[in-house]
């Protein structure tokens, strides 16, 4: 008799499922916020760190976005959350972005948008990954975010 709970009977979504929920919410939000100008496309395989391609119908350009989602704080007292980006899939060149998303249930709480070219200014590098810990209590969207951070609250 097994005492461990398998994924099928777990009351909480897995990290992969949380990522899928976040990607769907982000895609719908971008489509709505852009008035349909930006069309999000999901690659068949995201093994190169691209979770969405945002196609701009006016400029005809596609912008790659890597999305990282979390539901809980790593440090509840400080209200900080950590996002990890594998170096194996990260590329700083070009017009790429990292979008870090803090979810509350199936709702977007806070978004941090970081141009890939600026990621080294806000991340700590380990041998295998970049570690990003956004500043706690982000400023309102009317304030200027810290350098390298684009912040929005849900």
C-alpha cells in the first residue's frame, strides 16, 4: 500500500500545470489589452525557452517571450518569489523577453517584464540557471519601476 499521493489525486496543480495556467492567462490578457493587435502563438515545442510568440499585426514582427509562473511566495514574510531560468534554454540576444508571473489561484496578481538583454542586471547566475527574485511590494504601475523591471499588478 502506497503512502505517497500521485499527481492524479493531488489537490493542487503541479508546477507544469501552474505554468500552463499562467501562459493561458497571459495570452488572453495580451490579446485583450492590445485590442487584438498582438496575436499570441504557442510553439509546438518550447525546448528553446520560448513559451509564446507575440505577432504584431501592424509591424508584422514576432516577439519571443519566456514565461515563468509561481503561485506561492518563497519567503512569505518578505513577500518574495524566485523564478529560475535554465541557462541551457536562455538567449539574451534579439528582442526577447522574460515575463515572471505571480498568480493567486487562476488570477494574475503581479507581472514582471524583463527584456532578455537586461536579465543579467537583475539575476544571479549559478552554474546551471539564472535566479531572479523580483523586489517585494512592486510600485504601482504609475511609478517608475527599478531599472530592468517592468512591473504591473493585476
